[in-house]
C-alpha cells in the first residue's frame, strides 16, 4: 500500500513539473512576440529578378570523361570549354543615302573576344568600319549594344565596349606571340557564317608574313595558319594549346572567298602595344617624318613633297624642285630629280620601300631624334630629324 502511495506521489510530481515547464515556455513565447523585434515579420529571402546573374564558370570536365579521348582531343576539349564563353558575335548596321535620296541599309558580321572585366572587346577594324550601330551577342544568347572606343586601321584593330557587370563577362587570357614556332598547334574560335563559337584547329604554317590593311598600309609580322578561317571569323581569337590568345584572325587568302587553308592573324604582342592608347585615347599616335610623297627608285626613296613646317622641312630635307627651261620661245617646267634628296637609311638601317621607311620611323616615339641617310648631289649625307606625330 505504501509503495502505491509512493508511485502516486511521484506521478503527481512529474505532472506538476511538466505543467510548469509548459507554462514557462508559453510565457517566454508571449514575451518574444511582444518584443519590438518580434513585430518584424519574417520574410523568406527571394532572388532579385532585376539583379544580373553572374556568368557561370565553365564546369570542369570529369577526368573519367576525358580518359576516353587521346591527348590532342583533350587539349581541344579543354581549350574550348575554357575559352568559348569569352567569344562574341558582332553584327553591324550602316545606312547610306543614294543619288535620289533613297536610304539603303547594309549589315555585316564578325567575331570578337572579351579582354577585361570592364567590357572591352577586341575585334578587327574592318568589322566595325563605318558602322552606325554595333551589337554584341554573348555566349548566353543575350544581345547588347556596343560602342567603338578606339580604332587603328593600320593594324586592322578596333576596341569596342559593352556596358555589363563584371560578373557577366568572361575575359580571355592574352598570351605572348614573340616566341611562336612554325608547326605549333593553334585553335581558332569565331562565328563563321554566323555559326556562333565555332572551333577549328590547325598549326602555324609560317611567320612574319605581310598583308595590306584597308588603308593601304602594310601589316608586318603576320601569323599564317591552316586552321579553317571563313567569313565571320574576322576578329576572333587564335589560341595556343594552353588557351591563351596569341593572335586575332583577320584575313584569308582564297580564290572563292572561303577557307583554302591559308589564314592570317595579327599577333597579340603587336596588339598589346597599342591597347592602352586605343582604350584611353581612341587612336594610336605614331612618330611621323613629315613626308607627303616619295617615289621608289632602284637606289632609294626620292622625296617628292614634304609637309610645310613639318619635321622633314624643318630639318632641311629637300623635296624635288621644278626647273624652268625655254624651248621655241615658250617657258616650260619639269621636275629635276637631281634637286631632291634620295632617302637610303634611317639610323643606319637601309630602307628600300615606303613600308621599310614607316617601320623604322614608327619604331620611335614622337619627339625622338633620328638620323636620315640621304644621297644629295651625289654624296651621302646624314640629316638629324626630330620626329613629329600623326594618328
């Protein structure tokens, strides 16, 4: 009987304790609901629909997947996976007015690649030349308006810019083209015939080629490749096996306007030298000798005309003069080649063509002094010239 009483008393104690706990919890909860913080409704966090989504990083390709491919295929797969999101499709539109006031609109397309998180994109000058509007299609399929911030027709290079958050941009790594070798593996990315982010592969076929830019200037040091380059590839990157940009695809040699296995690429090291002035000033400032016309002869470059008050004029370089002569009571004028200086060297380096002369002069900065070697009245003379500037 006493044991039953003890059990009953214990049960009562447990029940009372449990009731007190419930009362304490309820009172604590009411106190929390009555506090100022408790009056703030709890709202589940939702993504901001207007906030730009960051550009997703390329998903690493599982090692077990790559094992199924040979070493060369693995390079192709990795380079494409890492670089393709940095390549863009560029479309342009321009309008012209005809003889009868009718307006015609023309369009063009090409490629480009992102070079930084500020939205700068490299492409060819001829892709955006004369365009009234430039649009860029990104890897995610979205299209943005772009503006040209700098152009250099002499190297067929232009920089355009899109206004996008850094998180949405996938810049490519710019490599070094100074140590390239013939036979080296290369990969070209671009939008041939509008087919976005197409990969082709090949090798460096030759180095130090020269091609003409649209403004008639010669672009030297060009890379030749057999990687398929077609219309629409212009402005796209040429990559090495590490996925670094070593050049920008710019032209092809073809009888039919399509790839014949001979493509030309502007080396990235030459482009990097002019990137800063293109972005900051919109153009490239070059050293200038102040000549307006020269004539190539077997012995050198005959000076036909100089800029009045320009560097050559101030230095005393002599252009060709007109000599008067009388014949049959009539006075005639004719050029006298013996009166003009014949340029043969710059700082001791022989120059035989106008392109040679430009190369030597533009290797200097405006304001620097050079020594121009000329033949004057049958004698070799060195003429110091302080270079001017031209865009």
